[in-house]
């Protein structure tokens, strides 16, 4: 099947080729869920397995995608550490809906929330997609029968993160997704370049650009924590494209160089303002650090940040609340250093600041973000590529924050550089601009 699909077969040829009964996938086993109890270093290489799993049955509103490439996100790290709870609990909760949802409650979970590949089967209710279509996959698994979903797909109570709160994720040779998750793959990108964008770029787009997020405008100073990471590197690009001024926080000179390669001119190493672990537990320490950081930002931009792009969580949240300007916005989508945040609330209420929670992106926002890739206005933040057999090592790299940008995983694609169907556009955009972080470590 892989040779046929990736070799440019027709719709009819793909439909005539039988799907395999099993496929290779990165997955977790339910019997391992307690393996890290009392362990300080929850090394994901011990829990994340690569092996064959059964091909699931296809629901009417779903498609099967042959996954050429995927990528590692921090939710895969959480899954593989079984934190904050084992994600098998999500699968059991989902299965209680009955019907097709029961398929997800298995003794294994295929993880991964990004994918680029080729549609190979469509359910009986799918209208706008066919076998042979090249697609990327949105991680927003939305219930279109919930009223709230029709106002904003992320507001439905049954919205889930595919490959984290569902089974059949993208770090595999095949994945099963709802048709409402599909987005056309940018034709000038390789499989691995396309695979690293959807989750992080869509999330950053909603946080900064969408009317559901911070509503960034031209001239806004935007403080971006973890600016060399998967989310931060897209945030920096969206700020620049929107006429804002990104202020990047990084942890090393190597990461500073990577952020500068994305066009960010104001880069601050966290050692410059003395970021310490005490800020997580002592609001007074967070304020003291925030004062030092605020002086640096004002010196380099002339004002306090209008927006803080926050996803680090416990280690930085108190600083973010303090340092954003009066009336400014802290927009947060995660907490990689911990979910319990301590901060001095006086600086929030008395200075009329706002905190906005943001989660992934609805399908319209994902299509809007994807269009920027199609135009060459935003570059993939791909830095490294691993084969599926080494996905645990790739995930460990992200777990220990040793990566820059995004780490891709080749699934069915036998090598890098494949999947481009518009070489003219690739040449016009400039291949050197498409992976500015490739090889950065």
C-alpha cells in the first residue's frame, strides 16, 4: 500500500488496494500506566513502544490516512509519562458515549497529534474528500452534533485532542480521523515539513491572531516564552507577519541563533534577568524577576509588553502576569512546567489585565493558518527528523527540552524530501526559507 499511495496512484488504484489488517504505530500499553509511580525521571523511552496494532473499523464520518510523516508534541510527552493522569482514562470516558466511540477503549493507545499523508479510504458520509488527496490533520476532534461546536468548534464539551484524548493518533503508518479534521497539504512542502505545523501553528494562530485570542494588532509588543520551541517559533512568525514586535525568551545562545533565523530582532536569554526556580512558588520572587525583565523589555522596545504568549506555566506565569502592561493580555495554552500557578493577583485586578485560556484551534482558524504556509508567509519550524522506529528517542528529546522548533517523524515516507507536488512554488518561495531551523540543536 505505501508504494502505491506515496507513488502517486490514482483514486481508483488506491481504492482497489486492500488495507493491511495491522499497521506499525507508536503506542502505550495500559499495563504500563503505573510504571512511573515514585520515579523522578519518567523517561518516555521506557513507556513508548513501536509495534503492530489492529486497523480500526471506519465510521461514516471518518477517513483513513496513510501517514507519510508526523511529529512530536508535548502532549505525547504527557501521554508517555502518564501525567497528569493516564490518558487511558480519557479513552474510557469517551467510550461511554457508545456507538463508534467504543472503539477507542483499547488496551493500547496510538499517540500523536500531527500528521501529513494521503487519504486512502473515506466513510460513507464523507463528501468533500476522496482517496488520493494529500492532507494534513488538525488535532481538534470535534463533535458536530453539539450546539456549541457551531459557534466555535473548540467550545463543545465533547471536543477532544486527537491522539491524546482519543485513540488512533498520527505517530503511525495509518490513522483514522474525522473528515472535519482534514486540511489540504501545502503542495510545495515535503511530507516532513508539512507534518510539523498543524497543532503548534494552529494553536499559536488562535492565541495571537484570532478574535478568540489576544487579537494582536500592528505595533503590539509580544513577549514570547520558549521562543525557540514548537509553539514559540510559530508565535514569533505570526507576530512579525502581523506588524507586531516579538520579544523572544530563550535559554541558550543556540536557541537565540535559531530565533534570529526566524527574523526576531529582540532576543533575551533568561539568564539576563535571573530566572530562578523560586519564581514558581514565591509570588514576591516572580515580581522581583518581572521587574528586571520589564526593565530590559522597556529598554529595547520603549514599553511594557501588550501581550504575553504563555505556555510554560508554573515556572513563568507569575512573571507574565506582572510584566504585561496595564490592560494587557496574558494568553495561555498550556503548562509544561506545572499546572498550579501562583501569582500576585493585585497586579491582575488593579491594573485591569486579562488572562485568556486558549486551546488548539477550530477548523476555520486551522485553514487560515495553513493558507499562510501555502503563501510562503510562514515557514515550518522543522529542526530534526527521526524514523518511526526511533520515535521514543525523538520524544525524549522534547521531554528534556533539548530540541529546537519541531521534531518530525517519518512514518511511511522512506526518506526526507518527498511529497512536493508544486516545485515551481517551492522554487519561488525559496527552499532555503522553508526550513530555517533544520539541523539546529
